[in-house]
C-alpha cells in the first residue's frame, strides 16, 4: 500500500504561499521558450540566427518570446552601433542561472521521451541545412 | 564584444533533430502541471487532496491534467478496492525522475522570481485553511 508519503523535498511545502514556482514553470513552458533558452546557452544570437536554428518559429512569435524574456530580465538585447546595425540577444545572469533547469530537462527527456521518428530509426525530415 | 559563443552544454546541438526537449518543456509548462508534480513528489494524493492543496485548480482542469500525466506515463492511478473506493494518484519512476527538474526550477525561482506580495512583506490572501 502506498498510502503514506515516502519522499519529501524541502521546498514542496511552500508553494501555496509562494507562486514563484508556478510562474517559473509557465514561463519556461511557453512554446519555443525552452528551445530559445537552450540555443542562447551556447552563446549570443542574432534574430535571424534564432529563426534559422529553431525550426518552425515565425518572426512574430519569436519577437513576442524575446520581448517577454527581456521583460523578465532573462535575456538582454545588445545593439552594436555599426552599419548595418547589429543586434544580438544574450542571456543575463538570471538567464544563465537557468542552465541547471535546462540541463535537468534535457537529461530527463533523453531518458524518457520516446518519439515516433526515434523509433523509426532514421526519419530526418525535421533536418535542414542552415 | 560578445559575438562569440562563450559557453556550451553537450546536448544543445541535438534539438533540431530531437524534439524531446521541446515536448518536455511544454508538458511541464502547462498551467498547474508543475505544481501537481511538486505536490506528488511528497507522496501519493487523492483527487480531493489535490484540489484542496493546489489553490485555484478546478475539478475539470485537474481531471484533464491527471489524464494527460497518466497518458504520458508520469503518474499512475491506484484504485484500492474498499468501500467507499479509494483512488490515489502517484508518480511512476518516470515521474519521480523529474525530481531534479522540479528542484532546479525551485532553486532558480527562489533566487530570481520576485512577486508583488513578496515585496509587500505580508500579503497572505492566497492562503486558506485546508
């Protein structure tokens, strides 16, 4: 019978008084946000590099996500005053601190998420040249 | 100038060929799912215990989330054949393996997410008696 709690984590008792956790999960769970953060962990990226790398992401949605992440203080927009002007997006310290979260999700997904194309073995329709 | 990638994580190169990461972030980011997982990390819970603990969660939405998590193999529904019948939801091994993810989000949110009521100091309107 598994009627008794068998495991605890120290912070689990706090969530009713503290919606931080819910705020964070919803922020991270928005479509594309996880992949954007994952991409920016590698280094700063220009707008066009992000659309090229994150397949299926439209300019409009990318703009929305970048604006949201910027307003949350997770990324910053760097403008290099050259001609033509160069704009890059990079993680702030708050954003870089998400590395353990991104890595933990990666580890879990690698272990547990099975996809039809993975089972097929060699379905590479989602790949394209950069 | 921060035009060169300065950091890498080993799995970041894979996402274009592997949507596991995106699947995982979207799953975890659905409203209430994070809090439900957080609650179930403590131990198995009955339906009514979940609605009582996760404030603002309606029966209909809870049903949807539990069904989704069950279909993903993250939780299981345990029926105890007694009168009245007792039904509990508990994490599977796949679900328990999300502990590092939940903990990493907790750690990040505790450090970085500031809320208006936290700034007010003692706004406890979201608390209620169980």
